[in-house]
C-alpha cells in the first residue's frame, strides 16, 4: 500500500499539472508540502534544491545550450542544408531526406530537439513548400527528425540521465545513443520517400542544385564541429563538460571570424537567450531535487515501483507498459522533465530485472524522442508548426507515419540491446 504522504505527493503533483501550473512549481510545492506535513525538516528544502544542481556533469548543460545557439545563429544550418542538397540532388523526396540528414547532423551540435527543429524549419520549410511539400508534412517531418537530437551525442537529455543514474557515464551514453539515433533517422526516410513518390512531391523547383565542392567548402566549418566535440572526448583531450566549452568557443569563432554572421549585438542576444533557456531547465532540476527527497524519504517511489511490478512479472510486458506510459508522458512534457519525474520510479524496476543502465537510458530516451513530435502537446511540433504557420491538428495524419517508423526502430533497440551496447564496449566505456 502507498502511504498517505506518498498519495499527497503524487496526487498533488498531478493536480497542479492539470490546473496548468509550471512543472517546476508543481515539483517544488508538492515536495515542500509533504516535507512539512510529514515533519521531515524544512531545511531539507533549500539543501536539496541546491544539491539537485550541484553536480559536475550538469555544468555541460548550459554550455551545450549556448554552443547550439551559437551554431544556429552563425548560419551553419543554411550551409549544411546546401551541402546536403548537393549530395542528395533533385529527386522525389530529396528535400525531405535533406531535412532528416541536416536535423541529425545539427543534433550532434545542439543536443536539443526543439532547437534543432527550429533551426532546420526556418531554413527548409519555404523551399520544401515551393517543391510541393505540404507545410503540415514539412513541419511534422522536421519535428520528427529533430527528435534524434536527444539521442545523437551530445544529448542534453542523456547528460541529465547520467546525473540521475550515476551507473551510466556520460561517454558511455553518448556512444550508446549514436547507432539508435542514426537508426531513428533512417527509419524516417522510408515513409518520407514513400509519401513523396505517392503524392509527387519534390523535383518541381527550378532552383539550381548547389555544386558539391562549393557547398562543401562553405559547410566544412560546421561539419567539423561534431568531429571536434566527439573526437576530443574520445581521445581524452577533454571531458564532456570541457567539450561543451570548446564547442561554444568554436561556434563563436566560426560565427564571428569565418562566416562573419555574428556581431557583438547578436553574440549578446545569444548569451541572454541561452541563459534564459538554461535557467528554466536548471530551476526544474533544482526543485525536482526537493520532490525526489520527499519521495525517497517516504519510500513513495519504491512503493510505486512495487505497484507496477505487481501487475506483471513478465519482463517484456513490463517494458511495453513502461513504453506506453512514457509515450503518453512524452506528448505532454520534454525529455528532461520526464527523467526527473519518472526515473525515481523506473530505476528500482531496472534494478529488479537487471537491465543495463546505458541500454535502458537510451531506450527510454528514444521513447521520449517519439513523444516530442506526437500531438497534442509535442514540444518539437509546437516549434515547427509555429514557423510553418499551420495548426497542430493538421499534422496528425502525417505524424502517425513518423510515429510508426520510429516505433519500429525502437522495437529493434528493445529486442537487440547490442545496438546500444556495442559501441560503448568497443570504445572501452
């Protein structure tokens, strides 16, 4: 049975979310209220709020946000789109494939799905519309492809997972997310080509295809970014946190001195906007520390996990139950928020079945990537539909195709854990 304090914790949190309270407020208020009601000591509130963010791996989070915005404003997305268009050429579905490839590549810089979707949507949706792609389809495709950013390193979601599950290191998670991220992107290409050929989209523009060598020379500085970030971590030149700093300064250098698209005013705007985004995320993480302390002290999370385990002892069925729960949550919340809310419940289940923490982390992150473009509250889709000027409702028919494709890719990862674990073990993580 779940104790009274635990019921107050979960019910209060759910009620506050239903009435529209921000996630940080819901976590902080319910956690603090339970600490007061149960007499757990009011000083636990500021202590755990501080401890929630006083973790070394979290230093990488705001700096990767800054790095991603530096590259976005530097004009890297436009140049990589031109290079990818030169490779793919004019063909049915070509621009759709370009959008997927560019989203996957930029995900290797920003680590954020909404940021990835925004950068690519602003560059590609007008051109795709000229080639006959419906704006609703283009917005859906870019939102889906942008979700690979939380799988392909450096992923902000995987950094947070590593903080909450120390048994999974950041380098191991980054390596583990690489193949599933690529697999997810490739899965999206299939319905894109099918729908494009069926409806005659693409290859209708009179615009000249960029020359391969010229577009490569323009894009090479952006193409080198993941090499610098991931190569430096692999060779041991710097840690993931230091890699974030290197990426930010590299983006600044490219924007100011190479492409000359960033001046002092724009750099200042990037600093302000990235600070605002980081502050929102870190406040949520901080107040989640209060919520987590209240729940763990009362044994609420263990009790909830036992309740779930009581439904079935079948490992495969439990994975399906977790998948459905996280898919629904992913439609309403971003990946970082879901980790903070659900991981205290899921970790005991993971330990019960002896699941590898790196595989489990990548699997549930892939699950939440699907939620980022599944209506009604998909965060990536909210960004891309706003840029495209279409309603969320108009994307449902296209989103179903993308959801099925990514679910099939996720099923492969679920059935074959080596898709996640092969690369980390090869690299010695």
